[in-house]
C-alpha cells in the first residue's frame, strides 16, 4: 500500500508530517528522517486500530465473514 504524506518544516526547525488519506494521522520529529519514521509508525498503528474496529463490527453480523487480505 502506498500513501502520500505531507512533510513540513516548522519555524523552529522541527518537522511535522501527516497523511491526508487517514484523518487525524499526524506525527512530528526533530529531523526529517525522524518525522518520516514516526509517521510510518503512526500509519501502521492507525491502520491496525481501524482494522480491529472494523473486524469487531463485522463479526457481529451473522452473514459476514472476515477474510485477511495482504496489500
């Protein structure tokens, strides 16, 4: 899966970064590299939580099946 992110250098020299496709998925870092590592982790955690919530809802539906698909 490929997602676009927005990386911005702040006035204090630090970096902020967010993923527009994932509402509320933001991070930051002292360096560009740290900000990119942090957003990678934030995206992974965001998707994990969203997936867990979706699976929980689907499992409550009697005619639904949960099937794992790697992307």
